[in-house]
């Protein structure tokens, strides 16, 4: 926020000859003016910090959304397992992002590859970052880990979850976020002294940094593990292993939708920033526009998926619509702040087609991802990066990324192809980096027999074999109460009455 200065020596000259001590009067007035100015500055810091904290809380609430979505998308016999992995993504990610991740991501000054300050939040708060910045970025890091857990659900050893989650949140993800979000990252749009192709990469809230990283990591995990038992029959034909609760899928989707309003609009990091003094239009307007573009992309993708799947399968499938909605959100995350609302509708429409196509390809290749996470976050995330390079507008790019006027913007908006070139580079390096790190990790875990559970455990379900009992169990009246109590929560099974009630005239 811009501040004005008060010069006592200049002010004293403005007092008339009848002023007894103009210098003292000027000093007093300037002191009062400085006090008021400092109060405004303090208020701006407080408002921006509160905004970022609130956004962090919203993004963290997405963990509950991931948990519900994952729980509903797996079979009942693996519910406790997938819920526990979501809890541990947050807990493990919290420690490793505190110790290493934030420093690798935002530890400036540093080189273009990796940060090397702020380990364990040393020297925080600083003029660059407050504690709220760490909390917000931690919520992003564990979101990437949560994406990966969905791809390898129902067949992965618990120790593998702990190892990959620590490695992803403590090293792999932070390095990518440094490249494209830190002020000295080699591909960052904030690195105005050395912009890639003169533009840098505009990945505002992380279609690439978060969604592609999580999706590509999940892709390698699922590929190396192989499909779940029974996912394809002996002739190679696809067999649907449906999740046990569409209700939990819908609940999780709405929680994620709610949290996305912290994920995308919150990525401004501050809200009290006028573009021109005394004007109704400022960064608060851009925050609102970002929420609108996010909403429209998700809505467009949901409706496209609804009718697309109806044509292909003949059903109105709620879980497919939920995944389509999330695919639209993943795609718009990159360009949400720099595109017009009408362009967001196009983004969501194409994202739904990308997701449906990726799912068809995965089925042909016998690739098994219980939550379609690799297809959704990897495929739609990549489309979102391309979309931004095509539809980013000049006005919004210069407002959101100030400091270098006339930087390249969207190809379809007349901005040339330099931004597109930078974004193609981003897609390639993310695929290469995550493949080299997470792919290698999963391969090593596989060779050490630490990745996949045994066939017997998989058939029985990990809730029973690894976690001491089912999340819930149906029982008949003649079941043994003690046995049911040992194996899980008791739910009485209600059967329809065998006698048809008499009709009355």
C-alpha cells in the first residue's frame, strides 16, 4: 500500500509570520500524520494476513473433502485405510514441510533451482513471509500428496504411504513450487529480472505445480503397482469395481468445491492492494473475478460430463459428474486470475472431454486408478496450463503480474506464442522431474517389496487385515454381539417384511 511522507521543514515554511514556533508546530503535525499513516499500514498488513489465514483454512478443509471423496470411491473393506492415509498426509506433510519443504520452495535469496533459507521456519517472520504464508503453502503441499494417495488406493502398504508422502511434501513438490512461484525461480512469472521467454510461467494457483505433480506421481505409483485384483478379467476386459458410497463422493466434492475458493482466490496472498488510488476497482475485484472463473469452469465441466457420459453409457452418473466438476476446477486453477469469465466456460468444457478421453485411454491400457486422480489432475491440469497460454488477457496479466509492462499473454488474445512456449516447457519439466523422483521411489519400494500388499490381504480388505476391523459392518439379529463389536461399528441390517400388508377399500 502506498504511503505519503510529511516534511516538517517544508511545512514550517507555510505558517504565517504570527506563528510563535512554526518548526515545533510542523514537527507535531508531521508526527501525528506519520502515526496515522503507520496505523493504516499496520491495518493493511493485518487485513492481508487475515485474508491469507482464512484462505489457508479453506484449503485445509479440502483435506476433509479428499477424505470423503476417497472413502466413497473405494470399496467398504478399505474405508478405514484410505481415511487414515488422508490424515497422515496432513500430519506427515506438516512436519516435513516445516523442516524442509518451505525452505526448498521459498527460501530466498537462492538459485533458480531450489531455495536454501527458512529451514524449520528460521528467520520467519520476515519482510517477505509471515507464518500465514507457511500455513497456506503447507495446505497446498498436502493437497498434492492427497491426490497421489487416490491413485494407489486399495492395494498399497501403509509404510509406502508414509515414505512417499514425506518425500513428496518435503522435497519433490517444494522444488517445483520454487521453480514457478518463488521470486527467483527459473520459470517464475515473478522473476522479472530473468523471465523465461520474456513471460515466465503463469500457473497462478497450481494446475501444474499442484495438480500435475500429484497426478504424475500417482500415475507412476499405479503403473508400478499394477491394477487391483479383479479390475480386468482374464480376457483383459474392464470390470467396474465401484466405490461403496456415492453419498460420500458427493459430500467430498462439495467440500472440495468450497475449499477451492481458498485455493484459487487465496493465491493472491493479499487483498488490500489498489490498482489505482481512490478507485472501486482493485485487487479485491480480481479476487472476486477469480472466484467467478473458478465456479464457471467447474459448472461447465460438470454439465459437459453429465451429457457426455449419458451419450456414451446411457446413464446419468453422479460420481462421473463429480469427477468432471473437479476436472474443471483443476484445469482453471492455472489461469483463473488472468482470463475472462466466458473463457472459463470453454476451459471447463474441454476439461471434461480431456477427462473422459483419458479415462478411455486408461481403460484400454489396463491402467487402474480408483479415483481417476492421474487422469483428472494430471490430464486436466496439463490442459489448464495450455488453456492459460491461449486465453490470458493483457490487462489481467499486467495487473496480477506487475513489474514488467508488455509481457507476453494469451495466443488467442493477440499476445503471441511466447507464453505458450513457456507453458509447454513447464509441462515437460514437471513430467520429467516427478518421473525421475517419484517414479524412482515407487520402483525402489516395489523392488524392496514395500509397495503392494499381498493378494490375500487385498481380497480380504485392508481394514480387516491391517487396521483391526471394518469401518462399518452389517449384522443380522443372530450375529454374535461380541464378534461384531470387535470387527467394527454395528449397523443393524433392515430387511423388507415378507408379508404384503393388506389393502383397504
